[in-house]
C-alpha cells in the first residue's frame, strides 16, 4: 500500500511538473518597450522600499504580503480589470515578483503575469528613470 501511494505521488508530481509553464520574465530593455504600450506595472514592495529607491514612473504601488493575499489579489483584479490583460510585477531583486507571478499564472490562470528580472535593483543599476516616492 505504501509503495502504491509513493508511486501515485510521484506520477502526480511528474505530470504536474511537465505541464507547469514558467511565467515570462522581462529584462529592463523589454520593460521599456512595454511601458510605451501602457503595460500595467505593479510594484509589490513596501512603502519603506519605495522611499528608499524610488519607483518606476506610472507604476502602481500595491504592497504584497502573504497574510493579506486575498485583499491584494482583489485590488490587483480591480486594477487590471481583465485577468487576460498583461501586467508586470516589480520587487527588489525580482525573486519575490517571480514567485508571485508564477503563482498567479499557475493558480489563478493569469496567463499574462510577468515580472522584471533583477527587479528594481536592475532598473536602477541600468540608469533608467526613477521618481521619488
């Protein structure tokens, strides 16, 4: 019985892993092109980080925390209006945004969720425009 459970678990994992798709990342140059096309940019960092580094112009500031995930998701959906609309998440180094975009893609079926690879750090390091918060 135990072997059967392990086998079923392994098959389930492999099946899920093979069909899971990675969410799209954007590099800084790609994001600039998307900005010209009015993509929605959502900065998920907290207020202290916005003050510390500034924000990308025209980005929406919606701090993400896992404990307020339901409220955050509701706010995001109101912002994008259509779960098929493309948007990009921004975090400090891109890692938190990548995890969240992947979660939105896989669990909420938001197929146009993207993230900025390297996050706001990469944006700042490449001397792109930042506005003070």
